[in-house]
C-alpha cells in the first residue's frame, strides 16, 4: 500500500465533525446492541448496574487497514488449528506430561488437573467435547516490509466478542456506504473508497457449534425423558452480556434450542447430577419455574477461566460437578488446559520432536508448514539456556513478553520489566512462565477510539485479528463438526503493551483489507 495513503488515514475531522460522528456512533451502538453494561464505578452510588441502560462497547470510529494476505491465511488455517487443539486434548499422555510439570508452580493449573484426574478415576461418561475457539494474530512487519501472519495466542475457553464483532462490521459498513455528505458518513479518503469490511459470520459459526453439540448429545438420558437445553455459565457482574445474548438469541430463534444463563456461584444450587443414573445427566432446575427441569446437553463456559473466579472450594466443587456430568463441555477441563501458553511454546519449539506433524498426521504437510509459519519464537525458562539469556539481559528482554498460564488479559510482563520480575521470584518458579518474542505490527496506522466512558482517543494504533472456529470431536479423535467463520479486530494505542477489550486496553474494530 502507498505509504502516504496510510499515514493520512483516517481523514482529519474538524471538532464539530468528530462530535457528530461520535454521537452518531454512540446512538448506533445502543440502537443495534453494540453494547456493554456500564462500569459500576461510574454509576451513581447505590445504583444496580443490571438495571441501568447499556452503554456503547469501546469501538473505533474508522475501520483499520489490515493486509489481505494475512487475513486470508488466518481464515485458511482455522479448521487446521481446530483440529490441532482437539488432537492435543485427546492425547492425555502428551498433555499430562507438560501439565504435570506446571502443577508444583501453578495452583490454578494444579486444581484444573486435579479436577480432570478425579473424573478420570471415576470414569468420564461423555465422549464428546466441544471447542469454540479464537486464534489471535498480528500482521508482523518483516525486514523486507512484507506482512507475515504471526499468532499472539490460541484461546480454548470463553473466546469472547463473537457476538459483537459482526456489529462493528455493520457499523463501519453503514458509515462507509452512506451517501457522501449525509450526517452519518466519513469524509472522503482513498482507502475508504476501497470497499467494505468482509462479511463476519462469528455469531452463526459459534452458535452453529453449540447447536451441533446439542444435536449430537442425542435424546434425554433421564427417566422419564426431560426437555433438553444448553446452559451458559456466566460470571456474576459480567458487563459483556450482550455478546452472550447474540449467541443465545441465535440458538433459541434459529435452532429453537432453550438456553439458560447461570452464574457460576449458582451451579450447585440450581443444577443436579443424578448419580443413580449411569450416564449422569446434568439437570437444570430453573428458579422461576420450580416444577420444570431441563437436561443440559451442552455447558458453555463464559466463566471459570481465571483463578480469581474460584473464590472458594465450592467453585472447584461446582467445576467438578459439571465435568463429571454427562453434559458436553465447552470446553472440557482438558481442552482448557490444552490452551495453556506453555503448550503453545512447546508446539513452537524449532528443534526436537515434530509435535505438529504428529498431531496433524492426516493434514497435507504443506499446510502444516504454513501453520508452523504463524508461530513467533517462544522459549522455555525451566532450565539455563537461550530463554533465560534472552529474558535476563535488559537489551534482549526489550524484544519480548513474559506470559503466565492465564487468560483474559492483564497478566503479562513486558520488555524492560522482565529481568527484575524474574529475579524477584525463585528460579524454581520460572518454569510456570514462557518468554515470547514480540510481534511487530506496522504502527503507522492511526485511528480514533470511542471508549465506553465517553472518552475519545486519537493516535497511532496496533491491531490484533482474531478468527473464530468451532469443533466437535469424540475421545477417539473422530471429528463430527469442524468450521471456521467470523473474525474480530481489536485495536489499541501503539504505546499500550497489553490487549483485551474487556480488560480495558483495546477497542472493537473492523478491517479494511488492502
Ligand atoms: P491473554 O490470554 O491474557 O489474552 P495474550 O497472549 O493474548 O494473553 O496477551 C495479551 C496481550 O498482550 C495481547 O492481546 C497482545 O496485545 C499482547 N501480546 C501478547 N503476546 C504478544 C506478542 N508476542 N507480541 C506482541 N504483543 C503481544
Ligand atoms: Mg487468551
Ligand atoms: Mg489474548
């Protein structure tokens, strides 16, 4: 792309134009459900955040340019990535070896592993497993200036924003296609004439995965038969509820599947597992209708991915209760563990056993090679070696990020802070972290972000692309549903290290492919 076109993007707005566009965007967001619940800290004292109107999700005013080759490659590889993480989850021995090495330094991983072992001892009664994944990337700028797709991470639990990302695409498309000069439109710019963001089918894909699992569950296993449902497990005080509703609405309206939402703290109060029944169906008892009961085909976790959500033993009990039940889990404990950053580092090891080829034995080696190309260098820190050298020297640390086995944003250590951070803990704990080379996306793009507290920020930005995929497989590795579809662009200020919309670092965006 012509550089001058890039640097003059997005077109300048007069203060009046900007205010007009901000107001129009806020109203569009409310009208169309591109929304989140307001931050309780910003409400009048005593107000109930669940009773107060929604506010716009953090969103950019313009779509961001993104290289078409990278976008297409990410999409092309998604079903292979789905297959990879299903295969890892099926290989309990391989996965277990890596996870068992983390249990003495990471209580959260240890508790998840304990949960798996407890169910394994008793015997799993559900052979199917469902993944709703999001693979995240940046377009890395190589020395010869060609963009290369590099993976930031792969998410196997609570992959969010599929419900809102298509709406951002609609917002930007509406702004792009409004007649010039009409109130809701952009000032002219060559890039804005180049077309509209590509179709975004995230809602269809993710709900399609849940519907496939629901169907594959088969008939009720209760006596007498019970009606079937899908259960969303959610966080108390979740602000990103409209993202969930986009999926549950599609499930109820298009697939005609009853969906219930249950806060993780209520699992043990409102669900039961009948132990006298060998298939251990999970039964949901809706509090608003005590005489009715539903058998849960699929448990979809939008909670329980972070240690701070396990406030007491009761939460671990609830997790075990679901895991040992006959419901299909999205994800299972093992599939959640397969998403550990440590696994991603092991997969990316340039020497030693070729794990990728073993897991993807049925895939064309040329495609496996393309998947491997998306890995950025990552290092183990358990022993003396290259990883420790790179992490401890201030000069090389600057090019890296240090990651623990956590999800949801806000957990990483960056650049100059890495050496001191590592030295502040015993060397025996270092193996709980992985070192990853920083991906360097082009940072000459600019955008304007409308945050959900009304703040408007303009500046140089970095964008992260997520591609959604869903897969349903059984214990033997047989895959019955494997789809790719839908994407997410999150954009943040160039100077911000962290990412994550819910964590407050980035804004939802859409792509203008070039
Ligand atoms: P989480 O599971 O908490 O989202 P991530 O691995 O996605 O963890 O890291 C959080 C954020 O840190 C990312 O959204 C991205 O902005 C930044 N980040 C992580 N890894 C890299 C990397 N290798 N290069 C550049 N930025 C990165
Ligand atoms: Mg993650
Ligand atoms: Mg992430």
